[in-house]
C-alpha cells in the first residue's frame, strides 16, 4: 500500500507540474522501441532539475551520462538562446538514440553531445577550456562517482551547482559491507562530499516512480 501511494503522489505531482510534451514522450518511446530498460530520470525529477537551472540562470551546463537524452532535454530547455549544454555518453548506441531525440526536441544547436568514456573526455573539456560551468549534472556509471566529483570541481567556479543522481540506492548505502560496486561508488562520493569544505552539500531523498533513491546537491564555495 505504501508503494502504491508513493507512486500515485509522484504521478499526481508530475501531472500538475511536469507534463511531458511530444518530444519527451517520444524519447520514452524510443527507449522502449530499442529494447532498453528506461534508466532516465522521472518527469518530476526533470522538472526539478530545470527549476534548479533556471534559479541560478545557468548558461553553461555539463551533463555526464546522456542515455537517451531525456534529462538533457529538460536541462537544455532551461537555457536562454545563448546558453549551451555539453553532454557526455559512453555508449555509442545510447548516443545515437539521444542525438535523434535531442534533434526532435529542436535542441541540436544548443546541445553538444560527445561520445566516449567520461574520465577520458573530462580532461579534454578542461584543456579546451569548455568551462567553468554553471551547473553539472551527473547520472552515469556509479563506481567512479567520486572521481566525477573531483572533475566537477575542476570544471566549476564559486556558485556552480553540482547534482549527482542515484546516491541512496534504495537504502543500500547503509550497508558498510556491500560488495556492490555501484553502491560502493556512491558511498565514496557521499563521504567525500560530506567532508569536503570546497562545497556545501546535502542529499535529498525521493520516493516515487524511480523507487527509493536520492540526489546529492552541492554549491561550490
């Protein structure tokens, strides 16, 4: 019964504040048509990310982990015409799907989609330099989350907003003896952020269509 009410409330909120238009619905369909599990954020979470980006008037956004481009679309829509979003995706099949979805949403000129291993592409961004970014959203492979955090700080400035998804793992982060690499990865991130004076951080938990999870949110000092 509890899971039913959590799902119903999440759907209620999304129905009021995060209605998916055709581009977002088509992105969901493209995932199902390709036979992938939907690893995208929820509509409610997408609306939340867009709200955060608009609050800080983000003009440069970095996303690590594109998947099908669902979160990319939500974030890119927060930008003014002069704003730009760079998104990194390791899997070429996911990247190809995302490129079509981003183009369908009319955001091809706003989004710079780069394909490759995140930890290989991030030094390239630093060298260009593509940053500093106003907002960095990370929803990628979990084992190197702490390394992504360090790179996020390198590509930031005071006031940059950092957001890391999936940091509660249905409560599995409480298991100090875990052998799950994903759980261990977010445990390392959470501990590092909590002890780091370079940013002010917290974790917001969530229960709904994406089960029981949470986002780590930080502002760079």
